[in-house]
């Protein structure tokens, strides 16, 4: 303990010397020295903690080094943190309305939330799990972000120029999804189904016989049109899979380019029945010693679809299971007990699988997989006829790392980091092959306890071809005793870990009190080139073009046509023009509002009493809103962003006469 204090004192001294040398605290006297030391002492900080505090502190006005995009779980949104400070910088409305950003209130964003094809009414929530930053040559390029909604089988496209959602695609044949990952050049976003469902989707009574025969999983390859910034369903396709509850997936790269690896965890085809005294799903689905990693040649599948194989089901082309098997598109490899996680090493040469009920991570060699396919080294076929590669022929190594291994990330030194759910720890272990010398290969080298029950982890660019090392974030599901009690709905706990040295070091805790983030991805700040203002005045955030209804100064007007009143309005510090609107009960009111400001951060809001309207109008943005004035009265409208000294005066009246 004593030596610790001496070390802490020495660190403080060094800090002070640095400060004085830098001339930053001119006028600092000897009297301030005990203050800092006293503070450290009073708080009982260890030298490591003082170092961690300094390392993660970002002074006011300075920027973080990295951005972390995190799923927002059942909030349906995406969270954006600065790293290493772990300050929350943005929430992006994706699957749920988010009033402060007007998301789901304007015509433009309502249309996004109506998510095309199916639901009669827009769904108002989602369960986001897996954010995926767009990639070029298997590295994050910072242009787009994709994220899945597990609950409703949807994928969203977010444009990182303005950090807002542009498209939500509903999978017409799936009932839930899980993994969402992008191919090395973002040609495709892969959406795997989670819970098998009748295919094509309809009611098929849930009996074992029906389940085996008519229920299916799907791998959906959504084609992304980068120029348009949209998924193109007409160029997308699906591959029919057995009803094995497909889980996480990853695209191969370099030597595994053209392939996808995906795990599954219910090859038992359990269907539950707890009230009928049948084994619960969790028991039924964990009975087998192995499940099957799916090895999918998606480039071949795309060629088959292009050459006319496949049938269109609910508007999307589907390659049947039989065709996938017959044409060498689908193979299985056994994967140990209740697999989870499916992560490809930086060079695309190994696939790492965790086993929730196995103390090992299992590493498969891509070369061995390719050779085994060539040699037809099969140990059998599954009930649907899918060839199963012999485990011994494709497995490269197993590393015993602890209980409940889930997900794996990589650094720039040939190390891998795997979350251990049951152990509540992160395991650091070494890769082999080209990453480390043979004597150092495939070894557990460090373990760090985390608080508690870690799910995913995210390292800087840790799932790309060029991992950055340096930091890792543990996304812990339980926080238990880490924070002051704020009621029984506990926050999640993000823990920032320094991975630059041999031993991992815990740096900070960040409570996430607004949903259960699953996965994050971390990108250097300078790789994301976002706009500070919309580049042209009157830009429609949906089309990313100047809207024909954008209003220039001097062109503001109110036009009545029959029972429709249309208003072309501008917002500018500190008034709306026009600020008085008169309509009759039952009129349809359409407001076109343009923020004509050019100054950064000169944001206006637009809210109307009792009409459930609130927009966020960033500089240059155009948005519109439409409602039926079914209630008579005089309704104030006002700006909801404190934009100027006369912000309170930025208001007007909507008169609805009987
Ligand atoms: S997976 S439960 Cu990302 Cu571990 Cu969704
Ligand atoms: Cu504009 Cu307040």
C-alpha cells in the first residue's frame, strides 16, 4: 500500500512538472500541490487509477480520438460515443421515433419508419443488435452504418454525412433476424434469420413434423447501391437454410473472399412445449454436442441467381436449399456446444467460434476448409442432405480460455480477445499461422475480470483487416453493484480497457441507462466526414437534394386549394415566416419548413400544441409535416431549440376556425 502511495505521489509530481514546464498553469503555486495529492488521497485512488483518469480525460474543447457506434438494443436506436472519454455524442433515431430530432414526426421520416412492404401501421420500436460500418477493402470507410432490428427482421441504412437514417428494409420472408454484417467492399449486407419460421411465411401448425418440413432459416444478401446510398431489394437474394436458428455471421476476406461463415445453435430442431411437460427450448436446443457452422459460397449463389436459378418469393429471389446443396453453395462444419460468435481473423485466414457451453474457442482454417471441400472430406450429411466437413480436417486449433466464450476481436499484434460470459472476463490469446511464431501460437496470455456478464466486446477496428489495437470496450449486460441504485432497471456497463501493453488494464466505467447495447464498432474520428451544416439550403434529408418545396427568403407564402392549406415557411433566428396561419376545421395542413441558416449549430425546432408535431431543423434542412386540423382553437407553435436570445419569441399561432 505504502509503495502505491509513493508511486501515486511520483505521478502527481510528474504531472505538475509537465504542467509547469508547459507554462499552462502560470501562477500555480506550491499551495496547489497538496490539493491534487490530497484529492487523490481522499478519493483513495491507486496510481493505476490516476493514470487511467489522465489517459481518458479529454479536456474541454478537445476532441476524442475515436467514435464508437453502438447498438441501442430495445430502444431501437444507435448510440454514438467518443472514445476514450466515453462521452455520449449522439443518439440516432432508427427504428423508434425520437422526438428531439423530429424523427418519426416529419413526412420524410414517417415514410422511413413505414418500412416499405408489410406492416399496415408503422412499427414504433426495434431491437438493434449489430451495427456494421461500411467497408472498403475490408476496412471501415466511415460512409454508412447498417443495423439490424432483431424483433421485426429489418435492416436500416444510416448515412454518416448527416448521421441520420435513410432507409429501413423489411425482410418479406423472415420472422426475426440476428447477424448483420457487410462484405469487404459493402456490395452486400447479410441478414441471417434467428428463429426459424414457416417458409414462405404463413401459419403452419407448430408440430415437430411440420417444423422439420416447412420451417426454414434464411441468409439474405441485401445488395447495397453505394451511389444511391440505398439497399436495392430487386438485386438482392436469399438462400434457404434448414431450421437451425442461424446466429452470427461474418464475411470472408482475402483468401476467404466470396464466402460467408455463420453459426447455428438449434440443429436439434427443438420446438419447446414447457406447459406440455416437454423440454424447454433452452434444454432441447442444447442437447447435441455439436451444431453446424454454415459455410456459404455467396458469390456462387449470386451467379446462380443471375443465371436464372431461384424463384421469387414475396418479391425477393430465393435459391432453394436443394439448389444450394447441388451447386456447392452450402457446407457444414461441426462446431462445439451452443456456439456463438463467428469472427474472421484480420487476414481472412481463420474463423473463430465461441461455444457458450464449451471452455474453448475453436479456430478453423480457411485453407483447410477449402481443401476439405475439394477432397470431399465429409463425415456425413444432415437430414436435408447438406454435406458435413470432418471436424478434424478443418479445425486448426482449440484454445482453452474459460467459461462461456462468446465474441472475439483482434488487435494489431496478432492477439485475439474473447468475451467470457460465465467467467465475466475478457481473455487475451494469441493467433498462430502468420501472426505469431509457432512457440507463441494459440495460447491464453491474459485474463481480465469485468463487471459483469460480458456480451460483445469491441476493439478499435477490431473486426477489420487492419485492427488498431490500443482500446477495447467490454459491453457488460449486468452492472449489479457498479452504480448508485436508480431503481430496479439497472444500466448496462461499458468498460474501457487499455490493450496496448502485455496486460490488459481497466480504464473506466460508463453506465448506459437507455437500453441494452449489444455490439459496437470503433473507428478513428477522422475517418468519418460528416457535415456540420447541410451543404445546400433546402436539402431534403431523405433525397439528399434540394427539395422542390424548399422555401427561399421572400418566397414564403400560404396557399389554399379546396380543403388543403399549404404553407411555405422559413426558420431563421428568431422568427418563422409566416408566423400566423389560419385554417378551417377539417382542412389538411401541409407545412414546408426550411431552415435558411448557414451558421453551425443554429438549429431550430418546430412544435405545435396538441398536434403531435415536433421537428428538428438543422441549418439548411428542409422538412415537411402534414396533419388534419380536426380540432378548433388557437394553437401556439414555437421553436423547441434554444437558438438565440429571442428564442422564446420564435413562435406563432395556428388558428383553426369552426
Ligand atoms: S449476439 S444476442 Cu450479438 Cu452475442 Cu445478439
Ligand atoms: Cu429557433 Cu429557438
